[in-house]
C-alpha cells in the first residue's frame, strides 16, 4: 500500500467544518474593501474533505507511527522517556492554552507564578543564578547562550572569535557557534572518550570565546577532567557552555554550575519528559551565572507590587530570540514534571537512568563492542565494527531491530565512533524490557552469520520498507503539486 | 518513584549484574569536588491528584479568552479550533514520537509533514515549504540569515516598520550575531532610501501591524531592484483572501502559524512556516520531507536534502535548527484539512465582515483609523484613541472585555494607537458591547 | 501473537498512580475502625504495573480494534455513523462531567436546561407528548415503554397478557415483553417483508396489550400498512410500541406519533450519533402520548419559579428504571448533535441515509439476492442463498469482507431471511466508499467460484483469525484466575 | 450538511443510478396520511464554533466539584480520575466501535472486557463477572430477576433498608413487572421476620447508605437459611479494605462502578458490575467474554455463552440487556490497572482517614452519628443534625461548599440525617472549613 495522502481523498465541493453561512455575511463583499489586484484569485489548494475523512485519515496515519506510547524507544541523545499524560492534560487547561500573549500581566498571574517557580527550579537543578525560558529548543538555547557569551566578552572589551567544540559534539554545537559568527575549532577526544586535555590546553588562546560541552558527553561518558577543563578555558579567558541534552544523567548528583559552567541550556523535551511530538515542540531554557545575567533575553519576569510582571527593559540583553515568552505549553508540562518529582524523585530519575544504561551496556557487551571500558551514564555507544566485518553495518542492525518491535537506537552518531549505535534506555523502562532488547540484539548478532540477507533487507514487517533515499534527494518531490505535476 | 517501573528486587538484580552495592558507585567518575553534597532545594513532590488540583488552581488564576471577548491580535488570534484537531493530533503515536529518523516507523509524521508542506506552498504561492520553524519571528530571522548567506557580500537587511516588533527584535539578534545589521524603514519612501547594494533582503509583513496590505508588493519590487531577496511574513489565514506573496514575487514567504488550528498558549508553542521559490529550495533551513519509493515500490516519505542541515554541515551551517514544531504543524495540517479552502475563506471573511462593522461603529465614536482611514484592511486595524489607551483597556477589563493592544507599548511612534483584531469568534453582540463601553469611557 | 493481557505485565511491587504516602496517614489504622472479621485479607488481585505499561498496553489494544474512525462499518441495525468529536469534547466539560447527581437543582441549571431542550426536541421528532431521558439503552427504553403500557392498561381495569412481535423483530423486543411479564406472540411477515395484516387481524384479541414494531423494520422496509396495523391494534384495545432503532431513516419525513404509535424509544447511540464505545453506553429515551404521560419514570423535569427542578412525586409513575436521571454524558452528545443539525440537517441525514442504502442495494443486486424488490429505507438485507449453494455461507462472505478493510455487515439477522447479510451504510459515508465496498463484494462473489477456500479461511490479514467459539463456550474461561488455574 | 460528505454531483450520480429525480421518490412508501407535511419545529442549527460556545456557557451554569469541595456520596464519589484513563479510553478505536460481534476486528475491546471481568471477580471474591450493566441500580434489579428466575416458585425479594433508594426503586420496578414483589426490612430483626419460603433473594448493600458494614454477613446467612440467594451490592473501592462479599458467601455481588475511574457525569453514564459464584455463571445477564483459540493456535477473546442472551432466547429471556456500558467499564479497567492493588487501598484508606477525622470534629460540635456512634464505617457516614439539614446545606452552598446529602429526602425515617462522604480528594483543610461553617451555622 502506498502511504495515503489527504489530498487523494479530496472531492470538489465536499465540506468539513463550516463557519458562517454566506447569508450571514449580510452582503459583505471583500471586493469592496480590497484593491482588486490584492484579491486572491488562485485556489487555496486545500483538500476538500468531510470531517469523517479527516478523522479516518489521521487516525490511520497515527498508526503508521511509532512513539514511546508504542514501545521501547532507545534513541540515544533523545531521552525518550515516558511522557506523563497528566502533563498533557495540564497544558490543555483553558487558563494555560487559551490565553493571549498580549493580555495584561494582571490577567495571567497564575501562569506567571508557574513560570517563576519553574525558573527557580531550573536554577537550582543547574546551579545557575538566572534562567530564561524563552528559547524554543536545545539548539535555540545554544544560540541564546553563545550570544550571551559573545555579548559579555564584547562588554569586557574582548572580541574573541573562536568557539571550541569536541569532536564528539552534536551537530547543533558547531552549527550554533557558526550561526553566532564564531569560528569553530574541534577538540579531539582522548582514548577514554573524554576531551583530550592536553590538546585543549594547546588550543586555547586569546581568541577563545568558549568551549561547548555536553557532560556526560554524547558517548554517555562523564568528563572526568571537567574541573581541569573548566580551569583551562577560564584561564584562557573563555567561558564554558553546557549543552544540557544529557542532563537526565546527573540530576541531584552534580550541577553544571558546580562543574564550572557559565551557561547551561536544558532540553525540557528530554530531561523533563515533555513529549517530542514527532520533531517538536521542545523547550530549551538557558541558565547563566551572575555575571552573564544582564545579557539574558528580555522581557524578564520580575516581582512587582501588584504581582509578577514582564520587564521589557532591554538593558544589556542580547534581545529576543523568539516572539513573546517561550513555549509556555511545554513549560507547563515541565513544571508539572518538576512538581511531580521533587528532589528525591529527580535524583531517582537520574540514578535509574544511569543504572539502566549500565545494565544494558553490560549485558550487550558480550556481543557488541563497547569502545570505552568505563562506567557510562544515561546512555552508551556500541561500535559495530565487528558486525561490519561479518557483513552487517550498524544501519542493518538498526533496521533489523525494528522487526523485533523496538525503535532503533541512534546510528552513526557520535561521529568519533565507527559504526556507532547509541543506546539510551531512560529510567522509565523496566528490566524486562531491557532484557527483551538484549535478547533481540543477541538474536540479530547470530543472524548476521546465519542469514545476513535478513538484516540487509530489514525491516520486513513494516508498512513500508527501506527507501531509496538517494533518489529521493536527487529529484526531490516536496509537495502534492510537484507529485501530481501541477506545480506552478 | 513516579514513573519508574523498577521494583526493589529488580534494582537488586540489576546491581548484582553490575557487581555493585549501590548506584553511588556509578557516579564515582564525577570529581568529588563537583558533586552535590546536599539534596536539591526543590518544592516537595505532589502526587498526581494533588498536582492536578494545584494546576487547576493556577489555571483558574488566569483570564482565558473563552471567558471574555478578546480583541487582541498581533499575529496570534483566538480563532476557533475544531474539536477534531486535538482529538487527532493528541494521539499518542504522534505526540510521543521523535523526529522521524527511521522512516519505516514514522510514516504518519512524515506523510503529515508532506501534506503540511504542500498546503503551505499552495497558500503562499511559492514552490516549496519546509516542515516548520519555532514561530513566526524566528522564521523571519532565519529568512534574513538565508538571504545574507545567499548574498555573501551584503551585510544588511531592511525591514518595513509594520513588521511585528518581536520579529524585528529576533531578526536583529540573528543578523547581529553574524555581524550584519537590520535597518528599519518607516515608510516605502524610507525603504527606497535605505535599500542598496548592501541589502541582502527586504522584509515586509503582509498584512502588517497596522493592518496595511498595500506595501508588500512595492517592497518586493524595491528588493529586486537592488538585487536583494524579498521576504514577506504573512498571517496564513489572511492569504485565504489576499493575493499570495509568492505570486507577488516574494522569494521567501514566512509567518506565524498559530492562526491555523493552534491554541494561543500564551504565545507558544505555535509554529513558524517557511516557504521559498524554486531557486532557494536547497537553502531552506530545517527539515524537509520528500516522496520516496521503498524497495517494494511503495510510495512513502522520508526526510530529504539533509545535506542542508546542521548534523551534516556542522560548523558550515547557516542554521542550527534541529527540533522544530512538528506537532503544532500537524495541528495546522489537520485544521486545514478540516476546514478546507471554503472553510478558511469563511473564517477570514466573517472576521473581516465583523471587523469592518466594528471599525465603522468605532469611527462613529470619533476614533480615527491610522495610518489612514481609507487604507484597506482585513480583520485587524489600528485606531487612534482620544485619550489614554492603557486607561481605556483597564476600563474595559473591569467590564469583562480584553480590549485591543496599545501599540505604543511596542513602538513610540505608535503611542495612542489601539490595535484591534476581530476573529470569527466575535459576534455582533461582542462588538456592540465593546462599542458601548468605549462610548461610556469617552463620556465618563 | 497471543493477544496480550495487562496481568502478564504485572510485577510484584511495581506501582502506577499513587495516592497518599503511608506517612500521610498519620497513624490511621483501619484495624482500629473495623471489626477484624470484616477486614479484607485476600489480595485485591489487580495488576501491578507502571503507568508506562498501562499506556502501552491499552494503546496497543486499541489498535486491535476497528471503529468508525478506522473505516466503513455497515453493521445493519446499528447505525454506525460518524461520531462527531465536538460532541465528545462537550460531554467532557467540567460543568457536565464533574457534577454530582445529588447536587441541589439550583447548582445544575445549565444542565437541566440542556436536558429540557433535548426532551422538547425528541418530542417534536417523534411526535410524542412527553419524553423520559432515563432509560440507558434501547432495550432499557423498551422495558420502560412496555411497563408504561402495562400500567396504563391496568389503570383502565384491563389485565392484558400478550404482546405481539413480528417475526423479523430484534431479540430485545420479545425479551422485553417477557421481562415485563407478558406472553409473546409472533406475527408472521408477508411476502413484501411487512407485517402480515390478515394474520395480525386474526391474532389480536382481548388479551392483546400491544404490538412492538420497528418501522422501517429490520429488513429496512417501511411498513406500508402501518395505519391499518395501528387501527387493528388500537381497535382491539392494545397499544403500539415503536422501537426507534431505525429512526435514522425517517427524521423530518414521518413521525411515529403520526403513524399511530403510543410509545416510542429512540436510540441516541444510533440516530443521534453518540459513540457506541465498544458496546455502550447508549441512551434510550422514551416518548409517550398524553394518555401515557402519568406513567413516565420519575423524577420528572419541571419548570418552577426558581428555574428547572426534578419533581420526585411518583404519582402513577412506573417508578425508576435506573439510578438518578439517565446517561447524561450521552444526552449532552445527543443534544449537541440535535443543535448541530436543526430540522433541515436532520432531514438531510435521513434522506441521505436512505439514498445511500438504496444506491448500495441497487449496485449489489447484480450479484447478491435482495429478497424484497422494494425501495428500502436506511438499510437493507441481502440473502446469500445463491452464494451458499455455490459454497460460501453468509459468515464466510462476512469474514472475507474483513480482508478488504471493512467491518462486516450484520449476519444471520433478521431471522426471517436465509443467510442474511444486513447492510446499513449511514449517511456519513461517501459514494466512493460505497463504490469501493461494491467492488469488494463483487470480487468476493467471484472468489467463491475461483478459490472458495479463501473465503472459508477468511479473514487472512487480521491479528487473529477465526476462533473456535464452540470450544470456548464448552469450557468457558472467563477470568485471568481461571486462565492461570489460580481460581479460588 | 454537517457530517454528510456528498457533493451535489455525487447526489446526482446516485440518483441517476437509481433512476429517480428526487429523494422524495424514496419515501413514497410512507402512507401519505402519515407523512410530515411541515418542517420539524426545532431550534436553528449552530455551526461547530457556535455550538461550542453555547455548550461552554451551559456548562459554566453548573457548579462542578472541582470548584468547590463536595461531601456528596451515595454510591457516586468525586474520586480522582488519573489523566491516563481518558487519554487511553477515548482513543477512537475504542470509542467508535460497536459491541464486539466480529472478534477478529475487536480484540482490543474483548481483551479489555476480559481484564475487567477478572478484576471485578477478584475484587468481589466471586467466580466470574460479566462485561457490565447500565449502573448499580439496574444491576441490583437484574440480580433480583436472576434470583426469581432461579427459584421459580418464589415470588418475593427482601432488601435491607440501607440499600440506595434508587436501587430499591429499580428492583421494585423490575420485580413487579413479572408479578413479584419487593419487601424492605428496616433491620436485621425485621429481615429475619420478612424472609421465608417465598423469598428468592435477600438484597443487602455493603457498606450501606448509613455507612454500615456489619449487616451484610448476617443478611447472607438469613438468605441461605431460607434457601434464597444472597445478593450484595458494594462500592468496589470499599472492597479494597473490606472482606469481599463473595468470601462471605454472597451468591451474587453487584454494584455501581462509578468510583472506579469514572467521572460523575451527573449520574450517568457510569456502569454497574455483576459477579456470581460458579453455579450461576450460565445464568448471568448480559455479555460475557471468554478465552478462545484461533485457527493458528493464538490466544484471543470472544463473546461467549451467548445462549443466555436475548438475541438467542428471545421470548424466553429473563434479561433483555443488549448494549451495556462497555466504555465505562474500560475506564474502570484502565483505572484499576493504573492504581493497582496498592493504589486502590491508598484511595480507600486516605478517604477513611479523613472521614474519621471529619466525623470526630463534627461529633465535637454535637452532631451524632447514626444508627449508632459506635458502628464502624469507612469513608461515608450519617449524622443527625441539630436543626434543618436543608437549611444547613443552603448555608454551606452560599459559602462555597457542597455539603452532605439530606437522607430525609429519600426516606422519611431518615429525616434530619446528613450523609457525608469523604474522598481522597478532600484535604484536612476542606474538612476544617466544613467544620468551621457548621459551627458558624449552629451558633448563627
Ligand atoms: C547533545 C545534543 N545537543 C543538542 C541537541 C539539539 O536539541 P534540539 O533538537 O532541541 O534543538 C540535541 C538533540 O538531539 C542533542 O542530542
Ligand atoms: C432493532 C433494534 N432494537 C433494539 C435494539 C437494542 O438496543 P440497545 O442495544 O441499545 O439496547 C437494537 C440494537 O441493536 C436494534 O437494532
């Protein structure tokens, strides 16, 4: 079956949800109010379908998707933990969902209180002095943070031009630095998977604006030398940026602020369990130490005599990175998560996430190479070089995992590991789920020798199978019009 | 603990496998000096029942737009969101999935994004659209960056003043980051003066903050005259009635997508859309979904042209966007499918009808529309209030009306201007009530 | 794969949603408040699972189900039309869903207004003088109505003992009459599928309390002789009961009251689009003519000086048939449906339902026998005797239909048609869906001759295939305890 | 029209196929005299947006139990319903399916009903439970009918007065229908007098309307002494703490299921449950789901023992139930899975704890518990109020409290009795507020 499109269900003149009837327009004619040349003449091109069509179509599409609600989703770096339903319910309350961003502050005190509490909680968890809830995602938080570093340094009279990024870093880190106008220098990893401290020492100089680091890093390894690293960067006059994508490993155990970081973003859509929605929305609040606080995006939430209010004074702020205040609907969920856990709960989250990762890593190590012989944190990377030499690439194994009912781990990232398979079980998965996954992985490993084609052609039981992605990119068809050749 | 399935026995069994006595051992690689030696200082945990009561209370401490008629707009509108939107978009398989990296398990999301791209392309009159941006403001920001990346020797973008101030601010933040600058032109004449060989892009909002619709065409022409790209930001619902910017020659059409089936959410999450003409397809930021064939010849969908993206380009990237606002775009897709072309026109038309009614009634009270009483508008407009707008708004709020926005809070030259938006949810009764109260306020 | 059960995911000590912690009980010991012999010692036996387990399990179970949201559901007599989402939304509003039935009437005026409007609307649609919203389903409405007839007749000094029911009647009709203490006499159908008027004339006598009729009947045929039938029953001193299961055919065209019926029930879960929920809840309001009004269940909704109130005066009422007021959550949906349509809308509903049925019947008639050569109403019955003689029973065809992506029509009902397949398309299905169904039916008919085993073994592509139902009934296993042999 | 997909062209094509000019022709078999010659006199249609506004207004005209603390009980309790219940039970495939006639397409519903039956069986300490009844009251009614059907020579059922008056009324309606009668006993002594060789069933509620838990055991014994069946109606949450009626020897255990994960819904839809000992399995009314094997040997579930049901038995049936309350039972199933054995105990315990606190505080004000201050109770109890209970309740309502129910409205002998229910949602603060206001009222 071809994957269906709503356009295919369209019939000229069929209607779904209607609004006012023509009569109710009372003779109102748009032609009398707009210059002729500004009136649309081209059809809108939306499908013409009945509500029943829409319901069936998107119900069907949803069943072609795999989510955390479907099963185990060990996608490394993405922290696909269980997304509590009560948090979704909360975000849909009319006092949160049906509130206009231009309403007077006096009419949204409940919401502002919530945002204030969330800021306070995130400060405590990250060990920072101030937090902005404005950034819409992790990458957005990175940009915000790096721009604050830039503005701060400039105010110190320093035009520093380079940002250091480890070779194991997520793509958004170098991309952010570039977007912020910096030159990127890549710091090599050492044999233990951490930052090569000596190399770093050689790389820092007067151009160094800062170092972006994930800790635990994308290999799932804690940067044991973090205090030394922080010293090196700080002594060179740079600042330390913490990519909080991996904060699920450390809550209640160690805080970025206590490791020496100056700026931190947290991915609420990872650590704080807000659902990823097939690609977003996320939320990437940024925390900073006192000296960077003046540069935080505005408006800032402050306590006044009549309650909380938004302070629009720009001051030294880097400005705005998006409209209004942030992804409030996501922030409500994160707040609900925070309040559901408290300190004990969050600590248990991180401990269990780390326990799960170590357990799984240990159990898989019999058949899959774990390139670093270390305790991991909340995730770990396997290197499938052995499997490759026996005829199955990481991608083949990943695709075969699908046939066993799981979402595959992240593949080919981080780049520093050959044939990488990056596994993040999260704390909301039970031992028996992990054991089932181990079993599947062991079976797959055996299959490589017994019937390699089963892997090469995997997945087998899905509604569609492997795609010709190269061809898709060579002749991209990006819209229905292009697909049907009606393109303008 | 709350969402952790482990029983004590299971904890023990797992620790036995690892040969450890305590999970503390798994954290020994953290330098002792950095470790947190005390519990985090957080409020006590609530169970789900307590949490729900707490959140209901916080929610009820806000006024919501179902309780009182609202005339607030500025890119975010309290449009009616049909019930089927939430019922479908909130299905767990959509909500709890990640970016569709593994196409075989993500055809739901991928097909919906493809539909979204198609609908946006068609509404905007462009060649292609991508999967979504964070919001309208950051979409304008990215459009500016794209332009600067395209025309590498140029280092300015010029915007017309009528663009949403938040969009201007974001553009400023974004272009300053790479050492470029934003100029704001107060009029077409001013724009003509400000564009030149340094201009990488001209940015115009259509309709703009004052409701104006007549400037975009000329702005596009001025852009092209100086070899710059023309970027137009549009409320997508307005495009049900207005000539689409793509047809007017805009190279990039972006906008805030909230009016399409998204709740206001106090400003977020909503989504931004981003559409381009053919020449720019391979420069578009963010995710793109394309058609592909599987090995059995079935049509399906994949993330495509990934060479544009941060994870491939890394330090050579011009955009770092990774997660976008997919779920919000899904809501918009379902909304557009539900209302169809006719429904979207009805939404825009009935808003416009009531807006023109309100404008006439307010005019009778002596409020004067700006920039000119004759300039055409759709369903949002600005009026000069005889007196203190903030005071008027407080007066209205006490009487259970969320009045228009005082544009002076955004921009000094707009002091005394009252921005009024009328959606299809406003009845004549709502408008009459507003008019009555304004009258009472004037003659107080 | 075996169909999974939540019990299989249970692990001793695993927890889902928690309430107060033991400490918060403040030393409260239930042992101090209950006699020892009344304290439960047996385990509760509920599964011990995490929230994530629950979400995944019921998400998965849902995908093993077929609903109107999945596709075409032409289950005859069940009116499986599209269930509007806005109606579900409405029923979940806190002012409807979170209201206690013992609240003072003054605190529920909005709801009482809604119920009053619904009563008024149903009176108008059915042509009755009074309506009770209390009955919970069609069968419940039948019982209520028949008991009113009984009470009325008794008050007239008549102890009539028999109820007449056509041979084509739904099982609930005779069952209701029996439950109400009547003897049931079955009226034969005539060659045109209607009540045999002559037979009826011979059957009525001084014992006749009434006749229960569905019109259009279960064959989808309108009782052309309805006025004569009504006369016969009335003249014999009996009353006429209308089973409204098929009211989707007649709205705005003809009213049971105008046909001569004295009591009517309507199935809101059919005609008024309230979802069937995998078996219920439904709602079966009952309407009566003036003379029967005193017998309506109490409490009754009345207008007082301070608004609407429940009048608990029993008077001649038959009493109560359930607790409190009815299935209010269903009534809210039905009200929403009523208000979404108005008279024009409801008329269009019935017209289109009838058009769809006739169109489908006509198109299928080339291959399947339509036992009565008549215009049908909202549904029709095929008799698969031809197919049977060629080797495929109605059940085989029904099961094969599953493979084509549709829910099968009702089989082997009504009993008066051999190898019956009872098809009700409803008005919310489009022409192309009907055409696709016709195509499938034609293909299946060809398959009987070409590869009959494909039908005998159908369905082929479902998660489970045909069951051994006889064995299941011989040794019924009705609980997890019985399944695992732990039964007490 | 609203949900009809037909375009004018399609209407025409279909009419062409049928060879008709107008749909009127399809209605010509309706006798002209009976036809409706005028439009139905109904309110005008609303579009979805108008409808939603209208319904929001009607909803807001009711006080809901999230706004004010409530002490109402009587079988329906404002227990906390976890968010996951709705998120799962409202999935379209559950909501929009019919009774699972075709097992191959209904395994979701069937498996869930099987789980439901298992949970109810286990909670009640019986052998088996069926798929659901309309509500608790009709479940008691059906239990009475089952008993009369079992013991065909007997024509009475006897109930203890403490049963919910609505249940008594329904039993009366049901048994009168077949010419039998209901006797109500005011006490165990009275019950002993009333039972005899005409008694088919003894009906007792446990806990009963006054909160009493000590009568059921004796009622069961009296039933068995005269050869009658013992029917016990129980709040299922109470069974988390109380010895299950099945273990006490009850032949049939029924009850109102609302407290298990169902919203109050102003009394409906909720569901009734119906469980029996082994001997009665083939007499149980309504649907039953059993385990079955498919032709490939897979375990699945089917409707079973259908020979009991109306569509087979027709005029020989003792129950006519067809549609039941499946979706409500599903909610209960999900609820029970979510809270588990420990959670359900916590719910009951924390309710009981706060109820005993409230009872003590009210006792200090001079209210006296009935039938005796010493009789044990769980989380619902009755107190004699010094004064007019209705007046007290009005006083409380004005102060934003939904006070207890005045039992005198149900039964004359209960005049002056105030039934108070305390759920896990009531905080100590709620109870203290109630106590303060009662105090204020007493000393007014
Ligand atoms: C380590 C790391 N950094 C940054 C990001 C970017 O976060 P976002 O997708 O929210 O922009 C990710 C997301 O996958 C990540 O894993
Ligand atoms: C003709 C007819 N009468 C009565 C009923 C019984 O209705 P309910 O299932 O709501 O009790 C049905 C339901 O299928 C029916 O089709």
